């Protein structure tokens, strides 16, 4: 399957539990537009979790990343991505991609409770082997 833009730009998916260093890594990635679902949950610049808006935040994140990629920009998306299916929509966009896993342990910036992080860790899913090499499945 060919890439939608013949490989001229890419999408980087950064996955990790809250506090693993995703946001810190993104800050060092020059030349990439950064998207994450949590940004779509901000109200007047302040992160405000609202369970009823999570699906819409993820939809907006995918749509925004797709538009930027179609305009020839490099994109980085940092979300928890605990399950492989959560990344599938980005992979299905057809652009060259890389996946970076973060395993550090720092205080998380969104105040996610430790029991919730432990629950996410318990459900962590390994990636399909083709994805580990940045190949479309």
C-alpha cells in the first residue's frame, strides 16, 4: 500500500502512560505539528476532563492530524494509546509513520490518579510486529 503523499512527510505516534514523558519528548521535536486529544479538552487553555467529550476530542485529533498531513506537514500525536486499535485510525491515513513508546515515570501533568494509571498499565497491549517497523498492516 503506497503512502498518500509518496513518503514526503510522516506522522509520529507517541504512546505511553500518563507521566511517561510524552509531552517532554514532543517539545524537542522541531518541524512537527503536535496534536493530542487532551488539547481538545481544554477550556480557556485549562485542561478540563469531561468524559462526555472524550470521543469528540479523539475524533478532532485524528481530523486535525489528517488535514495537516494532507497539507504536507509532519505531525506528531501523543496520546496514551494503550490499545493498538486506538492508533489504527492514524495508521489507516496511509502516511509513513513511526511509533515511539515511552516508559518513564514522572508526575503526570493532568493529575490522573495512580489507580487509573495502574488500570491502564494492566490493559497495555503490545503492537502488531509490522507497526513496530512502521509498516502499514
